[in-house]
C-alpha cells in the first residue's frame, strides 16, 4: 500500500487516511470493517459508479444524483476527519 505522505511529514492523518485499507477490506468482503475504517467508502463508490454508468448510458437525473453523492461524500469525509483529529 502507498504510505500517507501527510502522516509521514506532518505527523497527523490526512482526510483520506484509511481509504486504501477500506478498499482492501471491501475486496475481502469485510463490509463492516471497511465502513469502520473509512465511512466515506460507500458514498464514494456510488459516486464513482454513477460517473462510469453515465459514460455508458446517460442517466436522466445524473446531475442531481452526482451532486447529492458528492455532497454526502464530502460531508462524510469531513466528519470522519474531524473525529480522527479530535480523538
């Protein structure tokens, strides 16, 4: 896995810390562990799938769905990061 350069140089985690391990846990079918490692993994996956699906077959409500999951992803990442920093 790639090391977190923010954690190496500044000694505190970045907002994306845990995302690689969460993806690995998803590949191992540990869905609960993936969520606990990085809660934004599921909204980010849905966000990415919406973008890929739109390339193959355009979706009628694409902009609303992408905006919704982008907001959910950003909020989840920020809340998770705030909790990591405070604890």
